[in-house]
C-alpha cells in the first residue's frame, strides 16, 4: 500500500494494520527459513509497509498533540 492510503485510516486501524503486518512478516520469515518462500521480495515489501504504517501513525499522534 502507499502512504497516502495509510493516511486515510484512523489511529486504531493503523495499530491493527501494524499487528497484521508484523504477523505476516513473521510468517514470511518462517517460510523463508524453511525454504518454502518463492518470492523473497515479499519480505522487503512487508518491512517497508510496516515502516510506512509506523511513520503515518507517528504523524497522526504528533498532529493530535498540537
């Protein structure tokens, strides 16, 4: 997803999305370790999505403080 799509979500939805992506990353790492992961680019994409969500989440939290 793009950062603009994440900005449309609420703080609660972003927190849920972070947990979902973290779980997906764990599963991808497990598949990679066992040799079952064919597309290793998914690891990078998932890590970047987690970073995007966390960035947008922090932006929203700082905006709420002001």
